[in-house]
C-alpha cells in the first residue's frame, strides 16, 4: 500500500467519524430545545405557556386576543396570568378572526330567583295530588 492510499483511507475514516459526531450533536441540540410538558395541575399560565398551548405568537396574536377581550388575563405580581380554563375554552371554540369578538363565556352565576312572595304564591296555586 502506498502512502497516498493510506492517507486517503485515514481521511475516509475521519470523515465518517465527523459525520457521526455531527449527527450526535444534532440529536443533543434537539433534546435540549424540546420544551418540557406543562403541568396539568397548573391553573394559571404565563403568556408564554398560554401561547404555546394555543400555538400562536405570544407578542402579537396573544396580546391581540387579550386586547380584544377574547382571552381573559389577570395582572399578578410577576406579570399577566391567564386561567387555564380560558385557554381550554379558546381551543374548543376556536380562535376568532382578527377584529371579531368571541362569544362571551358562559356565566357561572346562578339565575336570579323571583321574590319570595311570588314563589309562595306559585306554591299555593299548585295543586298537590
């Protein structure tokens, strides 16, 4: 074997090693950039977490949703916090077109009962058999 062939073989071996190392580096970078899953027990989300769940841009789309009143947000000690229920509601109903307001969330307030006198009168009128 000549010296030239030996050098070419060593060069091929080194090239293969470099390719393998590049693949390892790529895999490590992907692992590092993978974001951890959100804790399902977390009730209040940061804007970054909410945007990630909704799949929208935090700076533009999420701020627009909050400004349009589509997404409710609360000021807290460390900035805005968004209730997880709001994010789930928006995922289920869909994100409206810009400028359109989403349907208001269902109210959890109980219905107002008529005055007691009316209730008593209705009870007296009903016949029990």
